[in-house]
């Protein structure tokens, strides 16, 4: 029976499809009958919406039927009130409804699906290789962000969290899954590899989330995603979240969601009141000088370019001019990308030059400027690039450098994004350029970015000046071992095996100390398993 047929016939397995308190998951009458949404409400496409009224939004987390442990961790992390996307979706997702949620980047979508997923999984234990909940994401960086965000809450509920992505040791990831993990955060390709190796099965997964579902479709993941969705428990809950929705997402919704509740808390997906948008019209001869002056500003900046070669050239140019810059793109290994992001977050690097690999899944507190040295070709890419700033109510600016021949295309892109930018001619040293971006003349003294502190030996491992020891550490790094101190923020590191128990590996060793979770234990350090 294909999935589109059984979506209207499925019934929950024993023990599944129920709320945390054991109440039956509501399956509304008329299930499977869908009608197009009014064009004014969802202009992108004829979105299938629920035939059953949605539960109303809440004003407080205390109004939700969640475990007390989750409320405690929310308070400990300073999360006092739900963001709009959380307030709208959580009452329904906690009740077991299928949900389609759209909100701008940085609007709190991760906790919107994460709290419901964890609350509904609480109290259950996964068998070896059989997770109970799955979050599919398109990029490694987004997998890291989701892991970091959910780890303290999973720990509070004693749920084990595993992250599996490409570019890291697949054997360590397989070991985590064989040891049992209730929640898996994964990129489609690596998860498919683990399933093929018989290191993971999805037939016990009762809650499935697609985060950034539109990018899943745009990047050609659709065949992998649908193949994975065919393997999860047929009576399970499905949630799709994204900052933008299009017809490709509509296909997933119609095929895999049953009577979905639709919440679009930010129709423009990008018109954020705390974000300013500027177009700087520059000449070909001035473009790189203007970009260099912006990169030399006081404070951090992410600057986007089209290709990895352009990114590398720009990073070298900036280092030579005295700017603490680093390159981030898909040509870098995952440990290199992790270390570069750590340096950017801790201030060792002030200008991060990146391709679209950094457009989603990267959160840096206090980042107030994003620059498109090369304008994106798609309005969704523009929104996601810009979404690295003005997150969680903070302010920020997005600046795009536009050559004369790019003006018409940029006008079209901004219109598609629903944005009216402020435009100005810009040359190096212009007062308006300085006002908008903080641009300044670089020092001209070449700088070298020192190796990150995470390259130090693991705690208790001592250090060796011998070339043999250095080769050994380098070999472990190439195999995916994570250097000490590379755990993610808020107590979670990529590939964290257990959110509530010790026993993870540090620095890629079988039983090292100092890797991964809070207080140097509690999971695999970033890079050691993902």
C-alpha cells in the first residue's frame, strides 16, 4: 500500500499516537478530506489546511500540558514566554496533531517542534537501533544548531539524543544508535547510509519533523526524504517547519500530513521589524574595497559569496589587509567548519566569509550585520542569509552590494521577498557607508589566525612534543575525533549520545574525558560522532 493511500487509513500502534498523559491522540472526523486554503491567506500555493479547528494559542508555557522538567529547564535558560510560532503550534503538536508551521528565521521554530517532540517522547526508552523520534534537516550546521538547542531539554527528561551527519565518523554514529537513542537529528544522506548498514531502523519512529522543509526540496533531497518517510511508523505524527513554503513543500504536505494544522505567523517570512535592509550600488572597481572596509568594522560580520573559490580568495585578501577573517564552505571538512564557527562565536574571527552553507543553521548571539558581497539569485536564499541577524527580537542589518548590471534582478528579488530596501550609491570612505555598516580602513598589517584552543590535548592526556604524538592527534582528527572544548553551547555537542548520562567519548577516543556535554561529560564531543 503506498503512503498516500494509507495516510487516510492509518491507526496508531499500541502505545503510540497518545499524549504524554496517555490520552488518545485526537483524529478528527473527515480525516483525509482537505480543501484549498483561501488565496489571500496562502498566496504561494493552494495549501491543504485542516478541516478541524485548531486549538487556540497560549500566552505562557505554563498553560501547556508539558512535563514539569521542561518548564524548569525553560526557566533555567531564561525562556520566559513563548514566541508566536511556539504559542500557535505547541497546543496542537502536544495534542498529537500534524502541523505545518512557518515563521521567519530566528523566530523560535526549533523549540516549537522540539518541545512537543520531547514532551511526547518523555518516559519512553528506545531499543537498540530503533529511535522513537526523528528530526530531518538539510545541513550539518543546522543539525548542530538543533542539537545544541534541544540538548538541555532532553537532559531534563533523561532522553538520549543522537546526531548523525556526513563528514564525520559513521562508525561512532552507528555505535550511538546501537546503544539506544530516543531522538535522532539527521541529514538524509547519512541516515540513509546507516539504515543501509542495518545500524538504524525507523519503524518505531512515531514523531517525525522536517526542519527547513523547503530547502530539503530545493537541494534535491526529495527522493531521500520520501524514502525515509516511507519507513517511519504509519500511525505517527508529522511536523513540517520552515521560514518559506513553496509548491515543493506542498507535495510533502499532501502526501505525508493528515488533516494538518497550518500556522503561518509571519507571512512575509522575512519582513522583520528589527531588521534593516540596504542595497549599496557599487562599481566593479570599488566592490572589493568596499567589502574590505566593511569587514574591518568593529564587531563581527558574516559576508556571503557565490563560490568557495571566491570565499577563499576574499578571506586571504582580508587577512593580508589586517582583518581577522576565515572561510566557511562545503569544501572544508566538518571538523574545520566546526572550529571556524567556534572561532567566530568566541571572537577569534571577526569576519566570516561563507557560501550558502552558512545561510541556515548558524546562530551567533549579537550578530548585527550580514553582507551579501555577491547577491543571491533566489529570494529565499536572501531571507535565510539575512536571518543570521535580527534573531529572537534583536536588531540587525542586511547589506547587499549590487553592480550596475545586477540592479534589475535585485529589484525583482526584493519584490519577491516582500522587502523595500534603502538604496544608496557607495564608494570607499563615504559617510553613508560608514553609518550603515561601520566600515573603516583596515590596518594593513597582515594577521594570522592562531589554531583554536580546541586543538589542545584532552584533559588528563598530557602533551607530547614528539612528531609521533602530533601525527597521532592529526590522524584522530581526520577520522572525526573532536578536540577538547568543542562541545556545542547550552550543554550540547554534535553527536551527543546521552543527554542525561555520562559515558561519551572525548576527542574521538574510546573513553576519553573532556569531550561533549556539560561539565566535560554526558555525550560525544562535536565532531566525534557527527
